[in-house]
């Protein structure tokens, strides 16, 4: 019997009122992939609040963060002021499931991204809202 088709899952994060949002995103990716049922991609928004600004690579799995943190060429820092605009773009047509790990006062997506997401949902796309993301 062939293996079932994997569910193409996109986790979106990058602005959250919990400092450990990157850690929880990585944990969700690992847990989903461990089942063998999900193929997971992660997109970090281009804005951040009360969290770590993502650059090119990730820290070791599940590492807690300080005010400033560097791994290789990647730099991370905490931002205390919410960013209210974003030029974040996603093609949701490539996803079977979107998991949002965005949080309180997350920046508003640009019109094209919102329209793409609305179309994705109207056409049967799946959405899971995780904890603080219900504030976004």
C-alpha cells in the first residue's frame, strides 16, 4: 500500500506577544513532521514584536533567547514596539493547511496577501489558529 499523500502545511509566524514564538513554531514543525503525514514549510513575517527578528538561519532547536543572540551569520533581537505595516507575500495556493502562530498586534498583511488568503479559505483551504494567534 502506498504511503498517503502528505498534507502541505505552512506555518506563519514572526510577530507574537510571547518571546518564544520561534521555539513554538519549530516544535510544531517537528511534531507534525514526526507523524509522517505533513510536509511543513515555515514563513516568518518581515516584522516582529516582542520576539526574535529572523535572519537567514535558525538557532539550535528550542533554544531560549536573550536580548541579543547570534548563531553563525544570523542575528536575533527583541523589539518592544509593534510594527503596524508589512509587505509580506504568500502564495497560499501551494498549501493544504495554514497554521498561524502570529500574535497580539501582528502587522496587517498587505491587500494582495489578504486577498490571496481569503481566496484560499473560500476554496476550502484549512486553517489552524494557535494560542496567541487568536489575538491577531
